[in-house]
């Protein structure tokens, strides 16, 4: 209940961000089953064989948790980022929630404060230039310093709920260049934003805008054991207590 209260307080603070308020239903009873995220985890796994099935399962569990609190009931898509993988490899997948169909598989940059090729440090603090973990819901796109960008609203108290204040957004960047990464040993890095190749940033932002979900993963024990989005009853029903614990990469 504490996590749900914090989620609703966060959404209340975002009521001035245009149409996102209309996209996020916050008054639905907690016992109602989410109407959109119907595909089984195996459907997502079949579509994205390069992705870790346990990470996909955790992402879906977090989505179910948010929806059980009335957040994101109209969401149609989910982006999953696995920061435990090399920045030189695809580690972002965008799915349709209803069917599990894969829409995009892409490289994505992490923050300078998180590390080199494979990030190891994550933060919710301002000026950390680090990436954040957990479940986000998207706001509306806008034109900013990095061009066409998409606001991310963190739903994981203590882990990513400062994303709006930190200006953590999805945007395109020239430094997200796989060829240059092969020579350098890593992608270029952001100030904490999940930055994309410039060529795909706009279409990915357009499928993720206005009330969709983004889930960022790393086997960080503090987050895995304390995340409100992974501990609620709806999440346990979907992923199971044991599977959620196995998100630390153990076999």
C-alpha cells in the first residue's frame, strides 16, 4: 500500500504534463485485472531470443503491479532495458503488451556516472549522471536540448522517482553509434538518459509516448529486494517469489 500511495502522489505531481494525465487511469480499484497486459511471458521470450527471459518476466511483473494500482491501464507497449549487458549489444526491446510482438531491438546508452561498457552503478540522485533502475511510465514528447525527446516518470520510490526532476528522458544522440562503439569498446554515454541511435529515436519515442511503460534492469540486490514494483501481490502472482529473487542472475 505504501508503494501505491507514493505512485499516486507522483502522478498527482505530473498532472500538468499535458495529455499524460488522461492516459494514466488512477482511480481503478486495485482488485481489477489489468485489461491490456494479457500476453504470457513465453510469448515475449519467443519474440526476443537475445533477451534474458527472467528480465522480461520481472518487467511484466512490475507492469502488473503498477496496473493493479490503477496506473497505466491503457498502456499498449513496454520497453525493456537490460543494463547487465554490454552497451555494444542490443539491450533494449520494445513489445506490444497485448500480444508480446517485438517492435524494436536496439542498443541504448547509459549514464556516464554508471560506468563504462557494462554499467555497475545506478542512482536516483540529481547530478549523479547515472542511470536509474525500475519501472517508468512515459509522458508526452517534446523538443528540447537533445531534440525530439520523451519524458520518463519514475514509479519506483527511492530508485527512479526523481527522474522527472533530473530530466531523465529518452532521446536520440550521435554518440549512440554501434560502429564507433566497436572501435572504442563501448557506446558513448549520456547524463543518465537512455539515449538511442538518432535514426530510430523518433519512431521509438512515438510508439512509447503518452502512458506506455519502460523497465530498466540490473541485478542490483538492493533494488531487487526493496523495489515496490517487484514486491506487490500482483507482481508475485505473475512472476512468483522465487522467480523474482532469481533476477539476480543466479541459476
